[in-house]
């Protein structure tokens, strides 16, 4: 599979494929906060450019202390990474040749990292009839001999949040069977009252929670994620295996200040509360789409018109509307096709929730495509 098609946000690949100008793309494929990088961070980076002149502290003690204070846990429970992605690969390195259960559809990097470590992968398919939500039946799939299970809540790409009681029952069963449990909460910050598994780590030492700051704080290019676990022996092992300084000094600085930016957090929740409803309802008003209720800043849907490649239709002005100059000159919405997710096909899509005008433009474009018979 080519590198670009695996993720949203690969605008370059799309402009090459469609012969468009990069500035012509309105990117709905990467789930990044449209409020952009917080001003507090921009200012701090400009004021502190000189931090690049020194090696970062290889233990990232200040960063870890801040994250630990935020989550009311010891700093020894925290490992920061160059995005949550780096930590997924770190975890996979602990699982060489082991048997791991993956829920499908799910974030593609688990599979890639685990395959590189020659893990034996088992699949737990989430069904459309169940709205792609795991339920009590998942407990039965957690059996002796399994070494690890990866969960994601809210799940990417389906946007479904796992039920808290079920997650605790899974953690309990994993504890009894000595199964390592990875819970990816990369999008949890978007849910103001989101209940994190981090609050239960004291009880469940085999649980590893992944968090990302790249989406909520719009810093995917800066890269910052972290992992929390009370298994301090495993955390030391993971820390000892890594090359030093994989986080640059600006990313570390970002983690030290961003969690204090209450204004940005509140503004994000206000924007999302409004636009999540408006865009979901707007999509639901199109009878050609089946739309799942989102929990975070992206919406998952199925196109019910057989054979229609919606991503292509939106990108291609000639398909989108009979090639009038006015339409050809406008930006083109790029949505995420979910065709390459195991368990899904080319009928499924995911769109980021953006600012009001952009969301309205997407709805107009979709309406225009569906109005062409
Ligand atoms: C569910 C999930 N986990 C982890 C990541 C990785 O995030 P990061 O940018 O922090 O590496 C992503 C990125 O898309 C994701 O969707």
C-alpha cells in the first residue's frame, strides 16, 4: 500500500493524483482542531527559540511532572513520545512474537507496528448492525493465551466511545488473564466530561493509556503524545529502549504549557458543541448518507449510493459540477475514504469537523453531488 493512502491529511498525495494546487484543498481528512495552534504556545516558542540551542533533558522531567500533575499520578507513570504514534511502536517492541487482538475497523498504525514485531494478530470485527460498538461479547474473546488487546476510545474512524462499565470489565478480565490492555485515548480531550482510563490505573497495572496532544492543540507537525501506566517496571524498560531526545525541545515546551490554556480548551469545546451538531444534522439531512453519532471532532458515515466514489467526486470539479469556471476555481473538500481500513470498504468515509463556513461548504458540495441523479 502506498504511504499516502494510509492516513488522512496527506494533501500532497491527493494534489498530485488530481493535478490540483495544494491551496485548492479544503482538508476534512485530518482530524485537527480548526482553532489552530494556541496563541499561548506560539508566543512561548517565539520567546524561547533559544531552547533549540541545547539538548532537551533526556528524562523530560519538567514535561513529565506537568503531565503527572494534570492526571494526578506519579511522574514515573508517564512516558512522553514524538506523537502517540511513536509510543505505539514502543509498545509493539514489548510484544515481539506475541498474540495481539485488534478490533476492526481501527487505527492502522497498531497493525503496522505489531506486524513489524512479527506479532500474531487476531481480529475482533465490529459490526455495522451494532453501530461498530463493542459490547459484552468482547469479554468472551479475551481468553488465556492472548498477550495483548488494543482498544481505542473514541474509536478512529467510527467515532464511537466505549461504554465506561464495559471498559472496566475488560480491564478486570485482562488483569485476571495477565493480558496487556492498551487504551488509545488520542481524541479524549475533545470530550469535556470524557472519562479516562487513566483514573483507574492504580487498580489495573497492566493497562497502558495513550494520549495525543497533536489533534486537540493542532500541533501534528510539532508532534507530542504520552503514555500513562502504573506498570513502572515496563515504563522503565520502555524508556531504556528508546533513542534519546526523540521529542524536540519545542514539543516538550508545548507539553509544559498547553494543559494550562483553559481559554483554548473552553473555546474548543464551545466550537465543537455547536459544529458537531450542525454538521451531523446537515449530513443526516442527506438521505444518501448513513451517519453515525460522533463523540469527538470527526464524523463517520456510509454513502448509500452504490458505486459512487464520494472522495473523488468532491475533489474533481468536473464530476462535482459540470466544470463551470466558478466551481473549478473554488477549493475542493478532501474527505477521508475508509476503503483501506480492514472491515470497511469504499462506501465508508470520515470527515473532520471544521469551522462553520468550511462545514457549510462541505454540505453544499455533497448536496450538489447528490442532486446530480
Ligand atoms: C486513534 C489514534 N491514535 C493515535 C494517533 C497518533 O497521533 P499522534 O499524532 O499523536 O502520533 C492517531 C492519529 O491519527 C489516531 O487517530
